[in-house]
C-alpha cells in the first residue's frame, strides 16, 4: 500500500468561489479554505464542487494537493467581501449550480470526515441524504442560511431544510454573523448536532457536546488576514475532535490555528497550521 493510500481521507462538498478583491480575483469559499487547511493537516482531500472548465483548470494548478471533482457550470460563484468596522458586507455577482446527489453518492466512501461546506445553498436535501449514513459528517452552516436580495447583497434566511441538515451532522459550526447576531436561533440549530460550536469573532466561543454548553476563550491576535479564518478554524476543529474526542482540546487547537491565521499578514498562510499528525500539539 502506498503512503498516499494510507493517508486519511477528508471529503468536502461545496462550491469554490471566485472572490473579487482590489488586487484581482482569488479562489475562496469553505471548499477552498477548509480543503486546503485539511490538506495541510495531512489528509488526502477530495472536493466536489461546480466550476466552469477554465476555472477548474486554474484551481487544479493553484492547489494541486487536492483532488478537485469539478462538475460542469456556466459560471463560478462570484463574491465580493467588503470589510467595514461594523462587520462584513458580501455581494454576489454570479451563482454556480447546486451539487447533484449523483455527484457525491459513493464518492470517497473511505472518508474519515465528510464536511458539508456550502457557500450558497448548493448542498440541498438530496445531497444531505446521499451522505447521511457516513460515520462523521461535519457542517459549516453559514451557506445554508443565506439568500441574495435584488441588489446582490447576501442576507440571512432560514430555510426549513436547515434544521434537518444540522440534525444530520455530528459536529456543526456557526458564527453569530451567520444569523445577524441571533444567538438564540444559532444555538437552537447547533443543538441539533451532537457537537455545536458558535463563534463570535473576537468574543467568547460557546459550544456544546450532547446538549451541555460551555464557554471557551478565543486567542486574541491582531487582525491582518480575516478571509478564510472561520473555514480554517472549522477544518482544524473537525480534525482535532475526530482524532481526540475531546471538545475542549479540539477548541483550543482550532482557536490557536485561527489566531495564527488571522494575525499573519501573508495571504493564505497554510504553513502555520499543525504539522500532519500533530493536530493536538499546537
């Protein structure tokens, strides 16, 4: 058996985005940042996404460490992220199609972690059903709770299918931003998973395991590189919890990884994440 075949598999489902910035376009979204973080942690990462052919080629060249399973699309999910003192504003310039259940059913059956990371409701109920029997399903829930208004702004929305998605996850993550500060609704959704984690930027993390809530301090650092922080936090959290079964330890590892990321001025500092096999040693 080759070393590649021996690596644990991390399956991620969600659309990679094209993010428009003052310096040009970059790839983004949970599928991109969490996928690359999981690869840095030593996983063999398989990502199911939807992209035009040209974007899929560029993505494969930019992140060759990941097995990109890119279904056809006429357009990429295209976003602008505008950071202001009172929070982030997101604009959607184009949408990519939803993932199809046939694209993910049976994909990477040996995956140790199946991470649902939608950016804009592309993992619908049929995709959830296709992976519901997997042993360790993790959810980054922000993309399930979004709609786009007539001006292209991302707004909070709560579809009926959201509760089912959180109920199917072993571990789920939300931020207070995802529900515009509605902590009660966020906790109600997170309570449907065995483990639910609610982040609040520089504020205290609240998390539960089996319904027992705890509070966990964040690691305060200067904010220089915010984009992707939550996705890096989630991937490290899922990996550490899967490895240790200890929620406090997993939160500590993930919080430290996020602090390193957000305070690093260099874009995409994946080299700051734990060494492969050392998820509990930050």
